[in-house]
C-alpha cells in the first residue's frame, strides 16, 4: 500500500481517486504485464527480430492498453461520474466527453 500512497502524493493534477485495494491491484497487475510486453518488444528489436513478428507484439500491447482503458473508463463512469452527477456537478459530463474525444483520436 506504500507505493499507492507515494503515487498519490506525487500526482500533478488537482483531482485524485480513492480506489479499493482490489481495483488498485488489478490495474497495477495489468500495467505490469503491459510493461513486460514492451520490454519484450525492446528485446526483439535488440535481437534483430523479423519486422512482422515485432509488429504483432506491438498490436498485442495496443490491445492490452485499450483493454486497460476500457476497465479504467468503466470504473470512472461507475464511481466518479455517477457520484458527481448525483451531486449536481454537471461539468463532469463535459470532462468525460473531452476525455472520450481524446481517447478516440
């Protein structure tokens, strides 16, 4: 839990999100797997692997990142967005729309 608290202290944005221990662990585990995949791609480049083999691994990383985004976005909508709407904070909808536009570029 120490790493979780350190991350919050070094956050540069004004908003933070309290996550359950399970949600935190699930997100970190996904990111660790993605990090391992990226290191694997780097190793392939260093070993002069065939281009299409590398491209297939890059596609796998892209799919993993998209999956991470879907999970994070769903959690965000179920918690932060829903709570803010119930509290009358309509600007959260604009924030969500802006985030979706950036994700869909």
